[in-house]
C-alpha cells in the first residue's frame, strides 16, 4: 500500500494510513500528515444527499485508502451504530443567531467520543493485517481517559491502561472511570498530579526494556491521544455535516461560505475543520476560541508562540493547555510543507519554550484564522445571558466558542458544542446563580433548570459498582503495564 503519510519534520519518514494509526506519532517526534490533502476534493452535493454514516465512509475512504470499503463501513457501524443518543450523531441547533453543533451525544457526553468511538475500530482493523496486539497507555486529567476506555472496551487484540491523578478529578469523572467495565480495561489512580502521569507515560513509551518485553510478546505500545491521525479524521466529518444541515435548512446555498467558532485546547478539533477546508468545504473564517490560557490568541496576533507563562486553572479545564500539539500540522501546510522549518520551530519550542513563524507565514494563517479568548467571568456571564434569552444551557467550553462567534459579524456562523452542561454542573449552576457543592445534587438541579433528563450514562453513575480501586505510586506504573502485557497474551 502507498505511503501517503509523512512526518511534519521530515518528508523522508513515510507510512501508510494503517501504520500511522497504529504508531500515533512519527519516529522523529513529528506528526503524520498527508502532503496531498488539498488535492482530495469532496463532492458537496453528494454530502448533502447522504446521512452521517455514509458521509463518514465517503470522507474516510478518501483519507485512509488502505482500508477497504467494507472495513471502513464496519468500523463506522461499530462506532456510531448504537452508542450515540441522537440519530443525526451531531445535531445542529439554532441558538439565537448562532448555529450550535452539538458534539456531545456520545457515551461520555463530550465531543471526544466522536473520535474515540471510531479510533479503536480503526486500530483493531489495522492490527489484523500485522498479527500483533496493542497496549494503549493513556494519562488523563479526567475526560480523555473515560472516552478512551469506553471506546476500547472489549475491542479485540487491544488492552488499555489509564492513569489519572488521585483525588484531583471531579466526583463524576472519578466515577466514570472507576466504574468502567470491559475485560481489557484497567484504571489506576496515581499518587501525583497530571503532569507526573503524563511524563511517566511518555517515559514508558521510550523505555527500551519495556518495549523489548512488549515486542517479544507481539505487542506494540501505543497511545490514543489527539495527535493520532485516527482521532483527527473522524472529526472532519461533522464539519461537512454542519454544512449539509445549513443547506437543508435553506440557511445557505450550496457553495456559500460559512464560519466556524471552535473552543480550542490542543488544536485538534479546529485543525479537523481546516482539513475539511482543504478538502473543499467553503469556509470564511475559523475562530480559535481559548480561555485565559490564551497562548493561541497571542500567537494568531503576533506569530510568536510562547508557552513561558503561568498555567491558569479555569472552569473550562479541557482547554487548560499551554502546548497545542496539533498546531504543528497547520504550520506544516502554512509554511508550504517546509519540514525543515517546522522541525526548527519545534526544536525552538523544546529548547526555549517559544518560536516565531515570521510575518509571511503569519499572514497566510491570519487570512483564515482569528484568535480570541474569554475569561471565566465572561464565560459565566454568557451562559447566563444565553439561558435567559433562549432557555438553552451551554457548558463552559461551548460558551467560550459561542461568545467568540457572537461577537463577530459574519453569518452564518457555527459554534461547536464540545460538552454537555451536565458534565460541569456545579460551575454551570453557579453561572445561573445557584449554588451546589455536591455533584449529584447539582445534576438534579440542572436537570430541572434545563427541563430535560440527565444523560443516562451520567445519571447511572451515582449507584454503579466501583470496579477499579487501585491507587499506585508513580514508580509502580511500569510494573502494572508489564502485568497488563502478560494478560494480553
Ligand atoms: C478536548 C476538549 C476541547 C479542546 O479540543 P482540542 O481538540 O484539544 O482543541 C474543548 N472542549 C472539550 C469539552 C474538550 O473535552
């Protein structure tokens, strides 16, 4: 099969789509990209006539041609056939004069489900042609771990181990993880913070001894984080879906441009939008919406990416990020696919914590991307205002994208809704002027305000059996991974 993918840092490093999905990251530390992405053109008329699952198959076939059509269809069916509570998968809803694209109707009520239901299927299919098994290691600050476990639960030939910081996740997040079923799934609380978990997982990927042990058993160590091509491609689909819905509602004519406002952390979600644009989606602007960790807002103004700053804990924790890894892919395309230049910037980032892309590249980026940020105070304010005007309750992440969209003049604009408000009940209630210190009480209060039901997977958590109780020291992580390898045999 053709090696269509290359590293952002060296075009001599090549891989097939299946290999990129199994490896996650390129061996030189770069990210896998397709140089010919802008020559794939999606037929918008076809998109408008097909349903979500058909469009997913159509788009994925173009991006991952070494999967057969049958393979992709079965992956997509397994991912989306039963696990989303809405048949549209990602419904579009008009809230005042902004269209809100709801990405949170999956099993864990966050947008990461759209990708993390499909990635395990793509990995498992790719593994079949290698006769290998895979061990996924994931460090999580709360949300990704649950979505990943849920997606990998009982997937053949793959085991997953998740590490989260003990006593540093919310009650709901704790219960989501500790009650996770599946014979191939393990979760550990570690005595340390998220950075300790993350750093140790990264070390384990490089650990020669562990890699040799795994290789002897025919197991590859891999990750499910958002730099994996298999996380990115499922997200391209819903940009086209939003466009389809706008055409069907007669909000636009086929071919008209649309803007998107995307609450951003690691730059994965908004990058998927850019990929859709390269593949022919008519886009006016992408609004890159951040919280007070506004590294991207500053970058999009100045061309200087500088992570040397204070890390701020906000009420939109999934966007509390200072290094937006997927930005590297945008830089690859915007620099004219100059892998040497990208490698230099990434080296600067590693050694000094900053890089400067210069005015020419910045100009190209600014023609399509606009950055803005929203403080916690403003986030609460917009949640309250939107509720008072429309009865719709937004979660803090969604509210950030919504506010940035609201402040711009161009219409139509689609704001991506990345989590259900129920996942962040206490802060959302606070924004609406009500107090609660207990997450379960907050869920019920919010349910009566929203006048709808708590999503079933969240409602059931309070009484579900705790299956994972182990709390381990950071230096025990390698040991539990080794045990996991034994059990995979
Ligand atoms: C992960 C996440 C984001 C940020 O998405 P990126 O792809 O990292 O930019 C935004 N909102 C929620 C709720 C998330 O979980």
